[in-house]
C-alpha cells in the first residue's frame, strides 16, 4: 500500500470507485474507506481499505481483514492487484 503515498485523490476514485465512507477532519484531512464482504466456505470474509488524504494527496493507505478478501480487493495505483 506504500505505492499509494503521494498519489492524487482522483486516482483513488478511478481505481476503487466512489468510497463507502468518508469523514472530513477539522485539521483538513479526509478519511476515505472501502469495505468488501462476501460469504466464505466457513466464515464471512471481510476487508477494509482506508486512505488518509490531505490537500487531495494520499498521505497513507492501509488495509485490514481476512487474507482471502485482501487478496481479491487490494489494488495499486495502476489498478493491478497488490497481493496474489
């Protein structure tokens, strides 16, 4: 996810589409989140991808969730999967 640092906010939307959740903070930062969930064989699989933006630039990008969900949903700035 380090590849996202310094990228333009518009690229996030181009690769992931409209965010599921956003929050504007008083200090000017914006938090943008994408949530993915599907049924697994034994348990639901879940992944959350979170971007911290300031002045329309990605400051940080993180993910959390089940490995299989992460593998299906994490993408780099070029749109390619980051985890195989």
